[in-house]
């Protein structure tokens, strides 16, 4: 399984502090996206490019930190 996914999206509209983004080439899935995370100057009708990557090392570190916290709490 790839640890990274790239896809295009269409910024359909902006309403208040959210942008409605239609995901993928078929633009079938719609999601509300916080306007603060959109590129500066993005406007309705713009095509966006997304890249999502799993950060396995950071995930393992976070899990280890939580496990250590739980261990400390259970011995208190």
C-alpha cells in the first residue's frame, strides 16, 4: 500500500470561513475545507492539487508517548 496519495480537486464555492471542495477527477465527493488552509488568493472555480502522506515514524512516536503517559498514570 502506498503511503502517499495525490489528487486534484475543484474549489466549487466559498461560504464564510469554509470552501466547498469537490474531490477527484470525477468531482463526486464534496467536503467543507477550512478557508485558512486554502492557498492565498484561491477563488471559486480554481483547481487544487492535494498530496496526503502517512507519517509512520511520527505515528509510532506519538503512540509510544501516549503509552508512556498511560503507564505513568497507572503507576501513580
